[in-house]
C-alpha cells in the first residue's frame, strides 16, 4: 500500500464533513487516554494500537492509522441542526461516495442509547473505500461516529472501531 492514497484525506475533510467548520482538536485535550467534551456530552477512550490524533474539517475528534490510511472521526452537533429519521441523516454521511454498495444497516446500542449503524463500500475520487458509520440522537444532540478504511484492511480497523464504541460514554448531566 502506498503511504498516502490520493483522495483519502479529501474523503474525511470533504465528503463526510460537508459544510462543517474546522474544529479539529484545538483547545481540547486527551488525558490518560480519554477525550472528554463536556459541552457536547461525551467522553471516549482513544483508539489503541498506533492511531494518531489528526485535524479533520468538521470533526470534533479524528484519528488516522498510518499504515493503513484508515480514519476514525467523531462529529457532535448540539443543538441538533437536522430533524428526521436516523436512516435519512445517515445517508448524508455518504454524499460524494460513488458506486455505493450497502452492506448492512441496523440498530446498535452505544452506552445504552440506540443508534443506527451503516456499513457501505464505494469510491471517492476513484479511491475504493469502506465506511462504517454510527448515528445517534441524544438530548438534542446528533452524533456521527465514522470509520473509513481501505476495503482490504477494513476488518482490522473495524475491530478497533468496536473497541472505540465500547469506550464511548454519554455524560449524564450534559447537554
């Protein structure tokens, strides 16, 4: 695999966070392997095994796995700017993705809160990729949790994303 796949950075900064505002991790900190955002009501353990914190347009928190070029990102919008069912909101995450193959979609529980999980394969700017998203609505906030990886390495990063989801906690008194 090439060290930097064309279009890969554009996927996270362009397609998945269309219209977002650059927020990255500026002014936020990770302490003892935990990221806390009290204003948006969550805390999460950072991914294990070599994931690096990166800035991504519109993301509150983003990571990159250097060897595979996989990306993991969180975007929380409070108050929630969009109404509608999670199935419709989840589709917004895949704007710009071409030749989309829907692999699965269904309910998932994250810290006891129901969300919608979707897994697709497709291409962005000619680059094949696989995406797993989890969309959750809670207390007036909309949370998008995303994993984007090359299809050939998706399984390994998918396991890391499972650990990431297990480390997610909603703060009871926020927002």
